[in-house]
C-alpha cells in the first residue's frame, strides 16, 4: 500500500469513528512531552481526533480519551509518564476512559515491558512511525473492544495530508524531515525516530503557502538535523530519479535552496529553524541566512560541550576550534547575528578541564539563550556503557556554575536592549496579566506591553523600557515610527 493509499484508508477510519461518536459529547485530553517535533506530532493527533468528533479539554477527569505523546530524551520523562498513567486507573474504571500512549518512548523495549507489566489497562500503544494510524487504532478499540499495540521497529515513511490543529495562531511549525543519522553517543533519538527521511520540497512549500493564507506570519522549520535536509536523498536526486512531473527536487535540492524558496513566499515575515548541526553548516546555508531578509538572525547552534575530547566521545564530529571558527565566520558574514545553544553538563568522563572548556566557549560566544541539561543515562545508547560516569553531586555543582555564568551574560546583554526599538511579533495576552500583550523579538526575547487585541499576529515596533532578565517591558511606538531604531 502506498503512503497516499494509507492516508486515504485512515481518513475512512476517521469517518467510521465519527459515526460511532455521533450525537455524543466526547472529549479528549493530550499531554505532550519533549521537543517541538513532538509538539508538531501532537498537532496532527489533535487534528485527527477533532475530525473524529472529540473536543479538547484540559480537565482529565472530563475526558473520554486520554493521549500521551512521549519523549525519551531524559530519564525524568519516564517517571513523569508512569506517574500520570497511574493516576488514570480510577478514571479508567469510572469513565470507561480510553488511554492511548505514543511517541518516542514507545519505541523502547524496556518501556513497553514496563507498561505491559504494571499498566495492563492501557488501550493503545503507538510508535513514532505509526502515528498516522491512530484513527484505525481507536476504531479497533471502540468497535472490537480489544487493545492495540501498533509499533514498527523499521524506519517509517513520510505521510502527507494528515489533519492538523495548530496550537499557535502566530507561528506555524513545519516539519521538513524525520529521523537522524548522527548517532551522538548520549542520544536515543536515531533509535526511536529512525534514519533521516526528508519531505518533498513542494509539499513543504505548499504547507507554508497554506499557512500564509491563514494569516501566519512566522514559520518554524523543524527536523532533528535540518541542515542535512535532502542529504540522504542526494544520490537519487543527482541521478534524476526523484524529479517528478511537479518538478520536485529540480529547483530545491538542499536546505539552503529551501530557505531561499520559503523566503519568497508572500505573507510570511519571519523564518526560524531548528535544530541544525554545526558539522553540516555549509557555506551556502550561511549565505542564505545572510541574503534572506525574513530569516531571523538568531541562530540555534548546539554546542553540547566545549571540550574537543568530550565532543569526540559524544560523536559530534567537530572540535572546539572548529565550532568557534564557525561562529566567527557567521559573525563576519551575517550582520547582527546572535546565537542560542544546547549544553550537556556531566557527560561520561567529563573532567574539570573539559568543563572549563565549555565555560570558555560560553564566554567567547556570548549566547543570547542557553538551554542547559544535566546528563542522564539513556538505556540503549553507547553513553550508557561508558566508564567514568560523573557523580550526580559534581554534575549539579557544574550546572550551577554554568547557570551563574549564563545568567550573568544575559543580564549584561539584556541591558543593551533598553532604549532600543524592536520589531515584535504579537502573540496574544500575557499569561501573567491578561490586560497586557506579549510578543517576541527577532532574537526570540519576550516583550510585555500595553496594547489592543487587534495587534495580535502583527509585527509592530516596540521600544524596550525595562529589563527583567527573562523578559522585557516595552511600549508601542506611535504611528509605527522607527526613524530612531537602534540595532542590538
């Protein structure tokens, strides 16, 4: 069965479930763990469920169907999941609740064994490669009254045209590829998401054009390693095997060319992407960022460690010096570029000298944002079996030192924004004060300010008046006057 035929079959199951749910006020809840790729998967899950007649509720006790979309990057996700499932046992009996668990964690055998042993009341288990079959799985539970385990251990296919209900009205997340070929030794993702598989360029462009028609101003391109987009398909592209009647792969055959094509789409005003890999940041991608006015000049450039020795153990395929050279090249080629990053503290064998190398890179790059993580062993990765695991107390002390350095840098950098005028994409009411609006600068800094709700989903000029470290206060520039814009 082709991918198109498979999706058409699932659409029939959506109709069947909707008929079974006819004239019933059914609700679903969903808990999403993990990265933005998981968030995007959950948007597709919600899209399918709502077409089947379910309505979203944030009160689990009201739900007729509970979905967990899991992540397995860190150990505490497992503990959180098991705790949440345990809480549902009484609701299962009381409300005849259907429980469905999917996502990356379901690709791990030891997790499946734990679920079988301790949580026999789960109805549906689905993996990362079978998300699109959720309508069929739900139909089986409703119609045949039997449990479903729907997991593939092989790499999945790329399925298009799934229903989707987006969480954000301002930023549209668009997955451009699935899986990962890098096999960093601390990471479980290649084992649960499979090898790299890129979407067709035209399918991506069509999705973004549709988002533009819906009024979205910002696009976030997603993938485990976005700047290796189409790399796995390159040989077939060179041979002309993938070029079809629509001209797919003829004009767009690299990540750089995809960025340039998205930049031309009318209505889209901001383009972001994550996560890229430093080893794949080729010159043509840097040039595209420089040349395309819509691409945000905040680049997420995961470091993980500043130590060349640790980077080798992590299988990152670059050195400390190569990373810093890449940063310098971007700074010289892209005016005003800023960086965010990911850092792991306490990977196996990390010495005090290794950690000092990480601090050294942080000082030199002066990141706009740093996402810091204490290393946790993932079952099934090479890191699990490495000697010289760092004691937990040392990990936490190092984490605190890194946090102190980063917060000091951000405090200093944030002061530079005060008095400047920033272009802010208005996202909606502030979570802490619904009388205020909140939005983000091009550098992804949060700004809170007074304004009318009709400004939501618009990019406006806001003067930064106060710095509160993790957010700014600002005031709207009247008549959108930006004659005195000051660049940061």
